[in-house]
């Protein structure tokens, strides 16, 4: 009997004895766990959070204040015009590439103009610019009345005079975030005054400044 015949006879014997062979994979040595039953969280399982309490607690986090500005593109009979809104939910996001982020309410009437522009300027406010911030925090009216500004160097977005720091950005991404949108901008130019002084702060619904 040649080698091939001997191998075939060995395989037939092992199969008759119930032993595993190279042509038949061995049974697993363990019983696999069943896949978990995944489902969405039901409404009655959510932890109740009162909106007023949410604002009260999160208001304990002090932040700086900015004004996000852009040039609304021409639309219909309207010419290009400056738009902006006060924003405390601003933060740096990434160093490489240089990214910043801010959050805006889905109901904002200013946001659609900024979204169409695809670019914006972040104006960081100083301690003496509380009234300017209040003007940009209200809806309607000409928010730029009596507010000197010039075009930012790259995007042409309104750069407010006297701000201690600014960042000129193009739109990088927009993500949903509940009743807000998370806007990510790529910084194209930025600067800060050496004599910028104390920043304008927002804490528990009021403006403040740094203490010595």
C-alpha cells in the first residue's frame, strides 16, 4: 500500500472512531455567549432633569464671552450685511489642525446667515464690553449700530474694534447636539492684544471680571 493509500485508510479509521480530522473542524471547547439584546432607552427609564435645575447647576461654571460674527451673503433684494450673536459656549478644540468650536441654538435666527456664509469671526470680549454683549444677545434690530468693526483679514467677517482677542475661521463641520448645533471652525488667522486686560466673564447669569 502506498503512502496515499495508507493516509486514506487512516482517515477512514479516525472518522469511524469519531475523532476529529484535518478535514473536519473540531467542535469549540466552550459554549459561546448569546448576543446581548440591544434596545433604545425608553422614556420612562430616563433620569428626570428639570430644565430650570439644569440651568442653575450648569450656571455655576464660569466662562468667557464671545460674539460670533459673519457677513450674511446677498439674498434676493438684500445686500450683504453683518450679523452676529453673543456666545458663551466657545472653546478651543484642536491644535493640529487648529480648530475651535461653539454651540448655537437650533432656533437662532442669526445662525442660518452664518451657515450660508460658511465663515465667521470669534470676537473674545473684554471686561468693559458687557453692554456690547447685551446688544448682541437680543433678537432683532441692528446689532451693529454704533459698533465699530472692520473686515477680518482672511474671511472678511466683522472684527469688532477693541476686543482683546479674535479668531478668523472657515466652517469645518456642524454636528447635532440636542436642541443645539455644535459648530467646528478651522482657524485661518488670529491675534490677541498684549494689553488686552481682564476678560469679560459670565457666571450664574451675570457678568463679572477676574479679581486680583
